[in-house]
C-alpha cells in the first residue's frame, strides 16, 4: 500500500492514474477505522482498479463545543487495517497541508441541512462539503463510497455531486452493525459498559418504527411518539431527535409514502450516537 501525505503528491498520482486509464474508487474517512469503513473499502476494491482511502480529521466540520480534539485517532492501527483490507493508496495529509491558504471561500449548504444532525450541528455539513470538494478535486475519483449510517451526509453529498457537476458516482453501503444491532461508529468507544448495553436498544427502537409502518401506520407523528417512548423507557441517554423525512430530499411528510428515513440521535454521557433506517413504502 502506498501512503501519500501531501496533496501535491496525491494530485500527481491521481493524474497518472487517469492517464493510464485506471478506474479510481474513493473512501473518505476520518480514521479510527472500523468494520463500517472496511466494508466501504471492500466494495470499492471489487468495483475499481485502484482504491484510495483518505484519513483526515476535518476541523471545519466540528462545532466549537464538539469533540475535535478528543476524536479518537490511531494512525498506526489504521494503516495496518487499510493495508490488510487491500486499499491501494492511503492519503493522510495533515491540517496545514490541506488548509494551507487563508479561507477566501465559504461553502454554505442551503438544502437538506436544517433537520436531523444539521439542525443540532450548525455548519457541520458546510465543513463536510468543503473538505469533500477539496478531496474530490485532489483525488479525481470515478466513484465515492459512503455509509448509510450517516444518511444525511449521503443526502448532502448526493446534492453536492449534482450541483457542482462532479463526474463521480456516489455508491452507498448499508450500515454495518455489531451482533446486537448497534451501528458501528468510531464514537462507540466513548460509551461506558452500562451505556454500551443500553445502546443496543437504539436499533430496536428503529425496528419498532419499521414494524409499525409495515403494519400499516402512516402517521409520522404517531411513529415518532412510539419510538421516542421506547427509547425513554430503555435508555438513560437523552434524545436529541427522532424524526421521519422523505429520503434523500429530507422534506417533512404528512403521511408516510415512498422512500422515507426514520432517524434518531441520542446523547450519552460522552457520546452522541446516531442511527437510522430507510424504509420503502408501497403506495
Ligand atoms: O463521514 C466522515 O467520516 C466525514 O464526514 C468525511 C466524509 C470523511 C468528511 O470529513
């Protein structure tokens, strides 16, 4: 596996790959890799000649009160995992290399961000979009691989790719879960033993919502109320949100129809966990 640490070197390599006609799959990450990231890499390896993974903890997408400093990092372990997964190029730039100029532009995302995590993390998706625009331009991938656990991120990146006319195909991959249903996340390490036991109930809460829909319930407010009640009964953490929207447009629905997202965020003592399921409803 090649490790590239500067954008100049990555751009040079990306140009060579283009010239030689190699298809490039790209897996953007902030490191502290887990099975979820590795699934994205596996899919990219299956579908492309070259797979590039980036590891960059992007300060622009963290709010002032958020966990940028404390975000888990383990570069040696990440390199090992990426190499064993079969990643061809690991792009690991540092902050001064990526943001090496005064910020003379500002990316502001106006759609799909005033709900879910965008509502409680103002500016988060502006930061995500800024770094992805940079990484897309540096790496010039044919396909980008993203996990559906961050479904709102997927929705924003889908519109980013279309709005800025990037010739990139967005490939989404199902959320990878622990055996008890907890979605894999780098932030799960923040949970206490007791919280970890409770956290499995998040997926159960989503499954309850899914069952209600499968049994014919079409009123989003009733489903949200029942899922919230289940979480309050089974989890000591506090609910940040339980919401239902159309997907990927993320618009409010009066009645459940077509493709919807049921999403939740719950704050534990040191971790805020998110999870969701996408449900297809036949008319
Ligand atoms: O999902 C993430 O890890 C990050 O938001 C991303 C896409 C790598 C951008 O920093």
